[in-house]
C-alpha cells in the first residue's frame, strides 16, 4: 500500500492504462515536457515517449477533434482540457459530435475516449477558471461522467473510463490535487456507475461529490460528536451512470436526504437525484430533501468571498442540524 497525492494518482492511473494497452495515447496542452500545468502528468513523456504523449497547440477544438478522430480509427485517446471552464470553447464536440457518433452510425463507429479536466473552485482563479461544470456534461445523452474524491478512486475510475467503449468526461478537482491517500499496489480497476458509502449512519443521508466529499465527512463527524446526529455519507462518484441502488437504499435506511453540491444551484446534479428520490422513494422520506449548494452566481476570485459562496463544513453541519432538530 502506497500513499499518493491525488495529482500523483492521476499520473499513475494514466501510466497503468498506457502500459497495459499500446492503443492508449495521451495529449493536451503542456502535458508532456512540462508534466501538466497542475503537475499531474510528470514522468509520462519519459516513460512512454513522444509518439504516445504529445503536447498540443492551445486549441481545445483541435484537442477534442484529434481525440475523436483517433478514437474512431481504433485508438483509445486520453485528452486533457486544462480547465473545465474551457469546455465552452469546444462544446460542439462534447455535446454534438463524439457522444452521438455510435448512435448516428448505427454502431459502425465507436468513440472510446476520455476527456480529463480540472474542475471546481478553491484556488482563487476567478469566474472563468473555477467553475464546477459536471452538470454541463451530465445533461448530454451519450456521455459518461465521473468525479473522484480520493487518490485511490482516481486510479480505479480512470482505468474504468479508459476501458469503456463510450466517451467519458473525467472531472479532477483542482483543490484535491495535494491531498494524500493510500493506494493499493498493482492494477486497480473500478466500475463506472458505482457510488460508495464512506460513513455509515442512521439519521440522515448526505450525498456529495469530489471536493464536497471530505467536507461532508467532516461535517458528519462534527454532527455526531456535538449533537449526536448520525449521518451516512455517500460519495456519488459517478453521475452517469448513476448508482440509484446505493442512493435509494441509503435513503430507505435514514429517511432524510441532503445533497452537497459545488455546482450552481440552478439545474445542479442534486436536483436530478432529488427528483429520482421523489419518484421512487417518496414514502421513505420523513422530511423534504435539502440541497446545500453554491448560489447561482459567477464565482468571485477574492479568497474570503469564494469561501463564503462554496458549501463549507460549517454550513453543511448547521443545515443538517437545523433541518433534523426543527
């Protein structure tokens, strides 16, 4: 068992799949010689060479166009878009092109590619470099969408994404890159569409994703220690496919549910999950579902203001306590 940072786990996950399959290639801006702007790809150029690890021009459209062409002709590309905000620049590929290629060709064309990107706030990069845009991706038919919260899950979910026959958007949270966690030796492969219960509890279910997972876990520990409220924390991990079995099973045990979302409140992923719970587990609920979110505003760059708008441990704990205690 090795202890790795989240950023080092990215490099390990890519290396695992490139070593296993010579058809896996990797390209993006500054990912080769520089080792990535967030230092997530250090050593890959030396290990796999310039034919399989390539720097690209600063053109998100070119990156995804090349990835789609490579995927359709038999390769398995991993393409990096430096900041998830830049999906707006190449959204035609994300929304119209590779998600629909297999469907529109009646299965004659496959598009097995992974788009890696740095997502989320906490680094004071401002409104155009700090957004949490997983809800942009999950609304598009034909895409699979994952967002790991730990180094171990980075490796396992990245392997699952590379091996999947369809396009996968892989959101890495930039504020998690420095965290450390234990990662087993040897090959690690997870299954897309699986959530993970990381804390058992009986009084409420807290659903969280990416950076919000450690915050939800800390809030749950505080609620137990200070108020005797025992919360179950579920790391959603995969938005498409969505593990409704685990989510609905947890709600059936605790009878209350809270979502903790970094994306803006309007049309956030939690709204979709709450809708599913209302359809399929309404009579299991002892109270209304509660969404803890970022407001529907552009993200500020100032540290104090950014910290105010994001869901914090204090806000999560206080919202759960007030909701349960009336």
